C-alpha cells in the first residue's frame, strides 16, 4: 500500500507549487498488483523538471511512479464542494492508462 497523499505532497514540493496540481491514484498492474497513476495539470516542460527530481524526493523506489504513468489533464476533477473527486480521478486515470495501453505506448509522459 502506497500512501498516495505522501506522493502527491512530494510531487507538489518538487514542482514548487502550492495549488493542487497532482492527483495520485492506483491502478491494477499484472506484475506488481497495483501501480500508481498521476494526473497533473503542468506543462510538458515543468513536468520534465519534476520527473528529473523524482529520485531525490526521498521516497522509497516502490512509491515512485514511472514517467509513462503521468497523464496531463486540463483540470483535476472536483466535487461541488471544491474537494477532489477521488472516484472521478480514479476513473479518468484508469481510462487514460487503458487508452495508452491499447495504443501500445510504453514510455514518456503525456
């Protein structure tokens, strides 16, 4: 079990942002049982900077998402209350990961 909130906090720290820019969720993985998927609202250049900093974040390697597990969204799903919509985040992440897999894409952030 990977604490998604801890990963999100470290990603926000690496990006140097205070507003919510990342949402981390889990997805089934044939090899590991579950893998992390990260939705983000950063530009491609800013994401590359964050990806370069991943190894220095002080997280266990098991908690580090691969670059191919980052997906850009225009905005992160929220409830009417303004809180993050965790169900919609997971559904969006699973849909994006499935689309990537069906296209045979194995690497690189989107």
